[in-house]
C-alpha cells in the first residue's frame, strides 16, 4: 500500500476511535464510527484478491446498516425525550434498536455471520485491527448505555455467543476463523457482565485485546494461516512457538495464566448477583472453546505431521522475533499476579 494512504488510514482509525469514545452527543459518536468504517476498508481490500474485495464489501454493508440503526435509535430517542446525550437513552424502542446495532457492529449472536468470513478474507494484521481496535468504539457505547439496556436480552445473547463461539470453532482448520469464533465467545463473557459491572467489562476487553494481539503477531511472524502450517512452524522460531502454546492456553482462560483473571472475576460477580445458574452455564460452555485452544496448542508444539506437507517451506527464516511480540506474549502469560491490584481497583 502507498505509504501516504496507509498513514491516512491509520490516522483516521485513531481519529474515529477517539471521537466516538470521547463524545457525549449521538451525532459525534456516529461520525466517529463512520470514520472508522471508511478507514478500515482500504486495509481490508489491500491484497487485491477477490476474497479481500468480498470481505471489504461485506464489512461496508454490515457496518452501514448498523450505523443507520444507531442513527435511527438516537433520532427516535431525541424525538420522544428531547435528549441527544448518549447516557440519556430511555425510550424502549431506541434501547432495542441500539442493542441490535451494537450487536451487529461487535458480531454478537445472532448477528455474527459476517465476522468469521471477513476475518478469513483479511490479512493477519488487518484481522488484528478488526478483532481489537474496531470493537473498542461499539464497546464504549455499550458501556455508556448499559443502564438502559434489557438485561434478559443481553444475557440470552451472551450465552448464545459463548455457546456458538465454542461450538463453531471446533470444526475449523483456519487459524483466522478459529480466532474469529474465539472473539465471539469472549464477547459473550463481556456482555453478560455489562449491566452489573462496567469496569469488569472493560477489563475483560483490555485483557482480550492484549492476548489476541500477542497471538496475531506471533502468527504473523511465523506466517501461520492454517493448522497444517502450524505443525511445522516450530522449525522457524522454536521459542516463539513454545510461548504461542501458553498464549493460546491463556486465551482459553486456564489458570495460572492471564486469561483466567477476567473469567474468575466475572464468575465471582455473577455469583454475587445471585446468578449462579447463569455463571454455571457460561462456564460449562467455555469448555467447548477450551477444546479447540488445546488442539491449536497441541499442533503448535507437540505434533509433527505424519505425511509430507504441500505447503512451501522457507529456505531462510528470521530467527529474531519482534520485541513487541515478545513483550505482549510475556504479559499474556504472566499478568495474573497483578490480580490483587485489579481487585482493589474494581
């Protein structure tokens, strides 16, 4: 991509995210979301491949519909209440429309169908942006309006997202699709606690972004796009592939790794809210996701393919991993000891 075009897209992403997260008026928030959508489209379509063009077209259509619903929701609320403030969303129809719009933007069930396909059609770095930065503005709007949303609807969507994210990920051999369904599953955990503890929702989102960034950067360094290439990736950078296993287990939420912290706190908060049955259901459903994380970790570090692989092998590999990748992977694995400080803050 042209360096000037890449710079404009990157600055527009930062600008759109900043406008949406710092605004109190619905029109400014909508403007930031539109800037974000237009900025990411050139990055998705950059490979000049039919699959990338298809992914960019699908993404534009979905985000345009979701932004229209947000605008319609805010306009309806202003018509009946006279309020354009984001935190003053009180009209029932507006609340329902906003829940639908944010679910479409995030990829929550039942509006999840677009996300795995678009992530599969994008490069790993663009997929990282779609799975982390692009979800931050909608999650901010979700947090600001959480007091007005329907708790029963959010709980049903969260349980369905966790179930489908784990169930659909079992059958995948492409790493980007696995991480897409992993994102859907984690969004379920964030949504189920949204009404009861907004700080915990944001903490879960931040730690999810940290772990996902470490995994995406590792996959990009080792050029892993599917399970068959993951089986031979250990020959490129063995230490990085070994830490990839721990990062995947951390994303699965196994103790004593970083990913266990948000799930532990969410289960604790749900129990305090006398939602023990909901906590039990969502914990059991997360075991589905644990299975394909274990399969990825197994392929990354333990097994060798029993037959010859048709994929091209590099005759020379870069032996030094990026410092940022190493730092993020270390945090992904070893951040749990900071949990007492987090508990004090929340």
